[in-house]
C-alpha cells in the first residue's frame, strides 16, 4: 500500500485570484467540483460509463479543458491544489458546457490513495509538474517510484501514462523510475522519449520554458495486463 510522503510536492502560495475566478469557485463549484471526502463512484459522478482520463496538476487547465471540449465521448477528472487555476478552468467549463469534466481541489496523492479505486482510468496525464530544480529540493518531486506505482494501479490494463517536463534532469529521473516500474511498458521503441502528442496544447509553463531556452521531454507508458492465473 502506498503511504503518502510527509514532504509534499507542492507549496500553497497566496496567489492572486481574479474576481471572476473567485465567483466561479463559489457559484460554479457545485456543478463541476467534487467535495466528497469518501471513496468516489466516478460512474455515478459522470452519469455514464465512458473512457476516462485523469490530469494531475492541470495548472490553468489548458490541456484538460481542450480535451474535454474536443472529446465529448470521454470523461475527464482534473486534480489541482491551486485555487486560481481551478477557478479559471471552472469558467471555461461553464462557457463550454463541459458536462464531461469534473474537478477536485486537493492533494492528488491523498485523493488517489483514499478516494479513487484501482483500474479507474484509461489515461493519466502529468504534464510539467514542479521540477524543484535545486538539488536539495529533489525530494519534493512528485514522480518517484512509489507514486509511479500508485499511478499504475489507478490505470486500467492497457491504459496510458503520459508525462512531460522541461527540465532535463527531471526527465532523466522520470525515465529511470518509469522504466523500472513493474506493470509499465514504454511506448518508445528505444525506451526513452516520445514525440509530443498531437492533442497537447502548449501550456503556459511550457511556453515559459521555451522562452528560457529549455527543451521539452515527453514520456509515455502502457499498463501491462497482469497474467491470468489458474
């Protein structure tokens, strides 16, 4: 069983939310937000059984918002701790009438451990998590062996885990961790990096990295179906 780390992978900063975002957090949350603290029945929450995607740390919601708008046949769950980004995505959800999108404002580790059943998602996305680039802060990085095992458990057999970062040493860490993970098979022919997926719009973090001269590294893995035992 995964034991949540004492050191969090994020720091809640008093970021500024706009008036519209604050209104959305109050008025739109009942329609798109999930508050329950117990185990979640995602089929009941979305009101159907459909392919399901999770994005962890969706930031301003560029990726998951775009996906929900363009793939009405799939359901999307986003988890983010920062209220400004949640408020921004709530506004987009209202404007687009995105009935296939639900949001949780909480620590993804706690949510996955306590509220999400195994084999729940066809795809899990973790794009541009905080790189904690100083060496003394590497222990705060989200993607480690334990968390990768947890993500694998939440994927359905043959489900896909996609990661991206604009910090090369973090990309190398992700590669090492995921290549060693039981239950995951790289979708790269040489078990390194993959091309940027066509569906992923550039996020503000990615654009900032490009301005700073950073590269971008994408990784993709498929969950191996467990062997049938007699």
